[in-house]
C-alpha cells in the first residue's frame, strides 16, 4: 500500500501539469474561433458584459476600456484601443473584425 501511495504522490505533479497544459490549449471563452462570435461591439457604447464577448477581453480589460472611454470622451478609431493597458498590436488584430466605434453593438455568441 505504501508503494502505491508513493507512486501516486510522485505522479500527481506530472498529472496536474498535463491537465494544465491541456486546458491551456483549449480556446478561451470569447475567442472568435471556437465560440462563434458574430456581429460587432461598439467600443463607445458597449457595456462591460458586451466587451467581454470579444476575444481576449476579460472583466478587468473591459473595465479598462470603459475607463479610458470615459477619460477620452470616446474612441475616434479602433486604433485608439492600443492605449488600453494589455492591448497590443496582436490583440488589436484579433479584435478588429469584431469592434467598431460607430453604430449598434450586434455581437452575439452562436
């Protein structure tokens, strides 16, 4: 019995690491590839919840977008999102097909 316990204790970290890697490989909720995001989000009028539909945008980043929007009085261009902490060129490239600065928010998850 002790041998089985020692073996289980030895293998547990490897198992947990493997599970973590497998979960990390899954697409994130809100990622347009797997979630089926359709439509666009108007970053000038969207709620925190609507912003979280966007790929790579969680609650903290959604709040940061709203705060910057209030500070600036709105976004003139999608490129203005580069001023949000945590959104770089690659992130903006993922967002571009799903964001607008005019019109209605029409984004939904299929």
